[in-house]
C-alpha cells in the first residue's frame, strides 16, 4: 500500500460520495476533528444541504463516476483527501475503474474489490476462513429448499426460492447460483479490523428489512406470493451474550484469511452476512469488505462500542480515528491504497 498523493504534514480530509453511509462518515470525521469533502450529484444537492454543516466542501458532479475526471481528482488531491469507499461508491464508480484510474488515496485495500464482488473468489475466501457456508448445488442436483441468486445481483433483487431441481425447470439460467436455503434468523455483525492495533472489533449488528420476505410473515402462511429480498432498511440486533465468542472467532478468521489471500487483507470495516440456525450456528453466505449501510443505525454508537469506547463511536468515526492515529504515528501507508 502507498501514501500516493497524501501530504502527511498537512491536515488530512475525509472525502466520500453523497449516498449510502456518507452522512455517518462525514459526522464521524467531524467528531474526530477532521475536515470533510462531499462529492455530490447535482440532483441530490438540496437533500445534502440539509446536513451542510457536515461537509466543509462540496464538489458537485453530474454522475458519481465523474470522481474519476482528472479535474475532480486534482481538486480532491489539493484538499489532501482520503476517500472513504462505501457500497454506492463501488456500485456507481465500478471496482475496475477505481483500481485502474483512481489516484486519490483511498481508505482500504483496492485488491479486495475483486474478492468481494466475485462469488467464486468469495467462496475461496470463506473456505480459507473455515466458516460454515450454505451448500451449493447445480441445476441437476438441487435438493430441498434452495435460494437461487442471479449473477451480480444487488441487494437480493431477482432472487427466488425453489424446492428441489424439479421446481427449477424452466427458471434456471446460465450463471445463477443455487444455494441451500438456510432456515434461521439473518444476523449481520459489523466489524472493524485495525491494521494499527491488529485487533478485530465488533462495532454493531443489524438485520435487513427485506421486502417482501419480511411482509410475508404477516400473511399467516396463507399467501402464494413468492418471497423477494430487496432491502429497504435495516433493523438493530443485540446478540445473546453467549454468542459473542463465535462472532469474534468468525471475524478473526475472515481477517486472517484475507491477509493470506490478498495481502494486506481487510483494512477497516467489514460485515459478515449470516443466518443463525436454531442450533445457534452461524452459516455465512456473504462478506462485505467495507462499511455497510446497517451501521447507519449506530451513528451515535452501539451497545458494543459503548462497552469498548465509553463514547459515541460509529463505524464512520472509527474510520476517521484510525486515519488520525495512522497520520500521527507515521503509518498512514498501512491504511490507504
Ligand atoms: P445477499 O444478496 O447475498 O446479501 O442476500 C440477500 C438476502 O437473501 C439475505 O439478506 C437473506 O435474507 C437471503 N439469503 C441469501 N442467501 C441465503 C441463504 N443461503 N439462505 C437463506 N437466506 C438467504
């Protein structure tokens, strides 16, 4: 990893694009006394002006991908910015473009984008971590309740559920992933791995509010409607304390595997997406190696950060603190790429 265009003798600013968890990221930076830059689409400017005190500077663009324009990049570099990526950043700017064209220092490891977005690589990563995953089937051996995922689908869009290979006939298309449908409660722990301290912290936990899978439970089982999994929001979860050892172990293993597979591995926030079964086992179906929107529930901190920090520590603020600590100890190159 490299410091690229960062001047560590000057104050560092936190920059992000106006979507997903940007308000949390900006507030976190402010709470840590850092300056902020918001890259905002013109059509959203009015909304973000309502939180104008969080952005020291706003750069207006037509499209988020304009962040790659040399003029915008030069401006960000002259502001001594570190870009904090989030889900929308990757979605709108594109992993490949970020890797090849972004010269502004970015918090995190750009190598992880491939591992995060490719299902085959994710499987390799999770296998290396030794966590339990849902079984996978081909269209010819699908057995029992299965969830079928479209290639590259975002936010559960277009997923459907079938019982075995017979129900899949006529629905299967090349590239779909067929997974065992794990019955249980969805649990999404949010972590923060600090390269500076070597510790994986538990920041918070959420579950997603999914339409219409969550709505179906209110039909009393009499509905013929297919469940879909489009996320429309997030709900807080606090875990049984006896589950914490397993949650920490899972986080540590995923970090360790990432360090082995794509050195230096995960930097900062990540989320392990799981189903917790009735034998209280976590089955992992995805990892997000960046801040997730579920952390927006905890802009003022979570039960877990209250225990660790005794102050309002959001994931956004934790990122800013890590950057601040790295700059003051001359180790920023461990955090940016
Ligand atoms: P994803 O796009 O992988 O985050 O999945 C979207 C949603 O589909 C999740 O939030 C879960 O509700 C559901 N889901 C995904 N994979 C499984 C699985 N193997 N078993 C049960 N539910 C799943």
